[in-house]
C-alpha cells in the first residue's frame, strides 16, 4: 500500500506486488499530480486508488498484517489485510508551528540563506547587520533543514546532512551574538 502520493513509487511497486493501493485524502490525484502519471496509474490494473481515505493505524505482530482505513466521507473505519506499507507524506511542507516571521516561497517552503536574500520581503524582515547564515531563516538563529526548506533535495540523506550542518551553524550563530 502507498499512502498519499508517490505515484512513481506506486508504479515501481506495481511491477513487483500483486496489488498496490494508493490512499489519498483528496477527491482525486488531479490537484497534485501530472496528468501523464494519473494516466499511467489508470492503466495499471493492479493499482487501486482509495480517494477520501486516510490510514488510521497499522496493526500486526512484529510485521505489518493489517491496516485500518478511515473514510473521510462518513468516518467509518475498515480494517484490511496488507503485507507492507510505504508512506509518502507528499510535497506540502508542514510548517504551521513556525512563527509568521519565517519567510516562505509561493509553495510554502521555508526560505534560507541566499534564497532568503533574494525574496522581495527580505529587507522588511531581516534586521541583522550581517547576511543570513546558510540554512538560516528570516528569524535570526532559526535554521531549517530537510524537506521543509526551499530548494532542498528531498532525500533523507540530504536532510540528515543539513541537520548536521545546522549544529555547526547554530554554534557559529551563538558566537556572533
């Protein structure tokens, strides 16, 4: 089963799995995906689209055995047998917890470093006498790493590397203050 998105992953898995289920919270894939990918999924007879659904829980003893799927239409929950779950959380950054002073691009990704300096609103928000450090946001001393950041490579290894960089950059920031 593939959760929310990753059609390319679903297409790859469909070559090896008996069935692949794509669980999508939206009505369809159309709002977030290219038509050619939607068409490829429609042609794959072993890929099943599950719109207006979300994963409520995964069950099993030492391995995945069942998945509880909840309908967003009526709230009903149905437990089905599955052997594996691949989770793709999508390409929308989850940043609601950040203060409004952290500048974002048009898609909601956090601007950092040089990308931040190119933003139209940069002069209104950045009041320091220095340029922002790499990975530093418009809030001095607040850094962003991984998929939340505009221009990120969206790979786990890159996010881990950026997280490691932030440790060093935070130390540098503290030395400046």
